[in-house]
């Protein structure tokens, strides 16, 4: 979502001077670029002016910390102000509410409310709660059917009355059904419009009055752009939203919607969604510190770790660690880990969470499509092997390699390359086991200092 903004800011930081004090000219030049970067990212003008002003006031004449270079000092200030602009971490607040707690999902048509409702239900179940879905969108064609289908898909209880009843009545009766089902949280999927109108808002106000929600979450398309401010303001003035859910953050969004809506409403961004797939991998809690890191090209190790942890049971992780320490890691283990990496999301997104890697991507030194193609080829080669061959790679003779190459649609040399990479990995593990830090193939020519590593 923030790639273009991140790239512009990285270029700005690279041009800053190298003195012991951040000069007024340094700051002036940097702020001009930052202002343009934010405006190009569709951040609303008043918010840009306020942000740039705060950074300028802090940065001019700032003494550089003894461990930081001038451009790093400016980056630090921008990071802190970006984090403050994005607000606090996204947490649902049910204090003062009785069970079942009610969450209203509101927003424009096409923003992803129904899909987000199902994803939120899965998230709540993971947190140990008993979610319940209510289909109160009777206007959009097939909206009720969509929610019912998703609820069945993820095995979440639901309530629906088709499209003939009034949404306000459906919401109220759905709440009663949730109580009878002993649910702890009710998620009401309300209707959207192509634009904000009085009829929509009056209906939402009535649903709010009759269900007394603990949370009213505005679901907004991250690609909305400048219109995001008007949308957020309109919903907030009429129904009083308590949080934001950004969808399609993996698309061409410039990031401005996130900064603008958060700033004008004063409510936190609570969740971010990617794609239509209903899974926990495509719905994450919002962490301003991590997003600020992503925007400034510092990676997002915590989210990467959490994604990895969600795919591993503790016992499995310990078993894998033991095999690696004993240098008994097989091609079957290699294939298993490759499949898990795939489940974490697009490889470009995963690599972008590693510190320094986003900069390599911007500089064209790391081609996401090329990396994806290589991984697909390796996976095809490993899938063409028998279990015995993956467990005992030493038995891979010339005839077996030819068969594997034919089965995976590659050349024999490609099979040899995979085996060579596997053996190099074995050597690296052996060096680590003996307490020596190995050289990493492929990174010898990269200046790690330039990446902040």
C-alpha cells in the first residue's frame, strides 16, 4: 500500500547532508520532498501541512545523536511523527458493554464490509470468543447469500431473514438469536451505498439505537484517495465510528487514505485486510509502529514473525530446529518449509517485511516476479521427486534426475542447481552448528551498510 510513498521518502533520505548538525537547509529540502511524497500518496492537504510543520519544528538545529548520522536523525523524527499520526494500535474495546457485544460494520458499497465481517469473525474465534454474524444488508444483490456462504465456509453461526424484512428489525432479531446461541460477539453486516445519503444514515442510526453496539467500524477501501476524508467525516458525524478497517491494502493504494481518515476522525485504524480470500493470513491487527517501519523501508519483522508463528506448532518448530542443529534437514523438510512460506502471502510482500529488502526491491536489485518464478520452479522439481528421494538425496543419480526434470518441465541442470543449493544450505547449517558464521551466497556484492543492516 505504501510503496510509492516509501520510495519517495527513501530518495529524500539518501540526499540529506552529512554534517554533525541537521541544518535548516537540510530540513527545508527534505520537507519539500516529504510534502510532495505525502500529497502524491493522496494524503489530505491540511494533514500534510500539520505533519510537515511538526517534523520541521523538531528537526531544525537538532543535535545529532552520537550513534546517528544527520539523515538518520531526520528519519527518526519522521518515523516518530508518522507513528503518532497513525495513532495507537488497533484493539477492540468492549468495556462497558454486556454480552453479546455488538460490532456494526458500516461503509460504502464495494468497500469489502461483508468479506471483512467474515474475516473479523475468524479473528475473534482465534482470540477465544464465540462470534455470530447477522446479515442486515438487504439492498445489495446477493449480499445476504454472500454472508451466509462465507459463514458456512468458516463455520461461524449466523442469522438471516432474506431481503424482505427491514434491516433494523433483522439486526434486533439477530441480536436475540445470538443471545440464544450463547454468542459472545455479534457482527452486524449493514448496507452500503455508492455514496453517502440521508436514508442510509437514518437506517444506521436506528440500528445503532436498537442494538447499542460497542464498536462501529468503518470499512474503507484503501484506494479511496482524497474522497476518504469526506467518507470518514460523513459516517463519523452521523453514527460516531469507533474504528477503521482498511481493505485492499495489497492493491495500488497510495497510503493516503489511512493517514487522512485516521487524522480527521481521531479514531484508530483497527484492522487491515488483503484480498478476497477468507483466512487469518489476509486480515491483520493494525500496529502503527510496524506500518511506520514499512513506510520508511525498515521492514516489519514482528508481523513476519507472527505470520510464521501462526503456521507452526511449537512441537513442530522444536523438531525442525533439532533437525537443523543435527544437520539432518532433508529435501522433504525443504519442500514443507517452502509450502509454509507460500501460505504467508505473495513473496514480494514477505520479503518487504525484512529490513533493507524493500530498498533492494525499489532499486530493482530484487525482482519479486523473478523470485516467485524461481520458487515455483524449485517447488515443481521437489514435487517431481519421490518421498524416498526427498528423504535420501544421495540416491539421486543421473537417470532419476532426468525423470525429475521431465516431470517438472525443466532441464537436468535446474535439478542439479536445486541439489547444489540444498548442499550449500547443509554446509551453512554445519558451520552454524560449529559456532562459525557462514558466508551467505548471493549477498557478497551487496553493501549491507547502505541497507542499514
